[in-house]
């Protein structure tokens, strides 16, 4: 894959995991609503299936994002690709992409636009990826192991075999892992597409479709 394809692929992978996570969170909020348990029991088989499916899909997605095996298209592989292809974030590369997008004709605005664009060094790019270093070990030690041993390969099939792993997992941490990945990816996208290098305080930590997901699950649950 080229750099543009990598950026799009990683965006889709992170967004899928975020959707599974927030869908499950929204379902739990519905259950906590007065009368929520009674509503769920009216279609208990479906909601049990929904809950199990979103949980499984979430951990499969988390595992994929941190997979280190050869051929994996994970976030560490994406980071490695970008670090080896810093030239793709240069003003020259951005200039050529904008001309190509304009049918081979140089846009009139391009010279003034490029003058304000940031051309990153390898160190600059590493700074954009640096927040991921805080979550790598935890994501691999806990969440990737849950994916591999419980869901993907079913090495552990009894509760007592994997209860310790699950006791180490928590929703807050999963959300932070996913939002950090989302923030880094969105800022890499901004640098690649627009030549904008954000400062750390401008990292995006919110997933814009969260409210939409909550509303959709709420409507499905309460049949509104």
C-alpha cells in the first residue's frame, strides 16, 4: 500500500473499533435506564447476541490494530511505513498530489498555499506518533492477548482460564487507547492532505459520530 492507502486503511480500522465500543456502551446505558431490563427481556435472544457480537468484534479489532505478525496491516506497521516514507509528507509531494487532483493543471492558489505548509522532518513525524508509545505495551499485553486466546483462536475456552485477563481490562482504558490512535491518525491525515502540523494540544480526542451511535442504539432498543 502507498501512504494514502495506509492512512485510509488505518482510519477505517480505528473507526470500526470505536463503533463497536460505543455501540456496546450505548447498549449498557439502555439497560441502566428505568425499565431497560424489562425492554431487553422482551427480545432477550437478540440483545444477548448483539452484546456478544459487539464485544467479540471490539477485541478482534483491537488485536488487529496492534498485530505485529508479518503481513499485518496494523498501526505499528502504518507508523513504520510513514517513518520510512517521510518524503510523502513533503511540500513537493503535496504539490504533485494537488496538481494531479486538479486534472494535471496547476491550481492558481497553490504557490501561496504551499508557502504556509509545514514540511516535516523524520523527528517531526515521530513526535506526531509519540502518544502511541504510552499505550503499546498495555494494548499488546492485555487486549491483543484477549483477542488471540479468547476470540480469534479460542485457546482458552473456560471462564477460569481467561478471567484474570478480563479483570485487567476496563472500558476507560479501551476508550483512551482508541481515541489516542484516532487522534494520531487524524493529525497524520491533516499533515499529509493539507501540510498542517498540529501542536500536541490540538490533538483530536473526540470521535465525532459517538452521539449518532448512541442515538441509533437507543432508538433500536426502545423501538422509537
